[in-house]
């Protein structure tokens, strides 16, 4: 089993607002993702992996600049997934776990999204491919780090995805069909 708490403690050693936001958000994502695992045994998803992935999917926010959620690093927030993936690889975590970090932004980002919007990301697709990547990406859409005290409805989550384009909303709606039925 992955010791996600040890990794969190390494990068978030102080008991401060950012650690609280990360832990609260990640626990909410974990709870929703584990509910999907429990109610869809036919998907054959390892709950231990899902728990670790949910707790670590946003590990990279510590290095970003998003003062509204207490992030005082230097990198653009949109890079938190690729930063987190690199951090987990440096810690010796699996490629599967690192990819969850990289592929959870929006409902995934395509190379076209990155190029058209001139995002400061590597020029490649960052779409959730494995079922685990999809579950974490989906569960994450219901919880904002700026309003950690509430869960969005499906419609609210879809509206918040609209800024990433219609393709992401369509992917999200397919996940609604997969995970909520």
C-alpha cells in the first residue's frame, strides 16, 4: 500500500491553511471516488490505489501561485498536475499514480486545448485513460478548493467545466452515466 500520508507530510510539513485545504479537498475526493469503487464492483478497481490517488492528486499545488487558496509558489496553477506527477516520480511512486496527477485537470486536456489556449504545459494530451484516472478526475470535479465546505451538483460541476470547452463537458457527462447509474 502507498504511504500517501508520508508524502503529504514531506511536502506539507506545517499545519497551515494550505495543508488544511489540500487534506480537506483530497478527503472529499477520496470519499466520492471510494463510493464509486464500492457501488461499481464490476469495474474491478483497487480501493487502496484509489485512496492514495485521491489523497495525492493535488500534491503539486504547493509549488503553484494561487493566493486565493493559500498557494504561494512560483508556477502557474494550471501546472499543478504535471508538477505533482514529477514530484511523485521523484518519490519513487508508480507511473500509474503520477499519471493520475497529470490527467485530472478539467476533464482532461488535449494537445489542441493546450495549443489553442497557449497553456504552459507540455505539448501532449493529458486525458484520463485508465478507469482509475477517470474516477479520480470525475470525483475531483465535485469539490472546489476555494469552497471546501460543499459538494457541487452534477449540473454545477458541468458548468464549471464549460470553461475548458464542450469536449470536457461531454466527457464528464459520459462519466455521470458510468458512475452514477
